[in-house]
C-alpha cells in the first residue's frame, strides 16, 4: 500500500469495525486500530490519523497494511513474534537429562544449575528451560 493510496473498506467490514468500536467489551487496542482503519477508509491521511490517535505515522500505516492483507482480522490480532531465545537442540537437552538422572557431579551429591551448565557447556538459563 503506497502512502497516497486510499484504503477501501467494504460495507460489511465497515459495519464490523464500527461494532467493535461500539462494543464496550472490545479491548482498547482493537478499538484504536479499528478507528485507524475507519479513518483511513474515509480518506484521512496517515499523518493526520497519527496526530489524532497519538501514534506515529508508521504505526498507522502498519495497521492499514494489516487490514489490506487480512481485512478485519488484521487489526484484531497482534503479529506473532519470534522467540527471544533459540530452542536448545534435542541432543543437548537429552545430554543434560542423562547427566541429571545417571551421573553424580564430582565432589557433590547432586547437580547445581551452575555445575550442570558448566559441565554441559550451556548457559544457566538453558538448564532452567529443560
């Protein structure tokens, strides 16, 4: 969607967006997104919408693009984000499990998080995730 392109909203989608705004059980972030889309559909420019809703123009354009891509479902859902931590390889996780159940650490009765992490060559947070 280019910056000057007007957003076209079908009558059923417009009614659904208006119902979302009018429903007091709709989360405020969805109401705000629906208002952005309706304003864009009325021909209001992204910069003006941004000023009116207190957001940046790129944020307004993001919700316009999501509406174009997925219609009303676009503004209803947040985009999924990648995991913050990469998953531990299954082989490494199995190594830690085997060490826990079948080995004792040297000079100790049980593994601590630190000793397990050091012995397995992984971070302490990775030990906690297993």
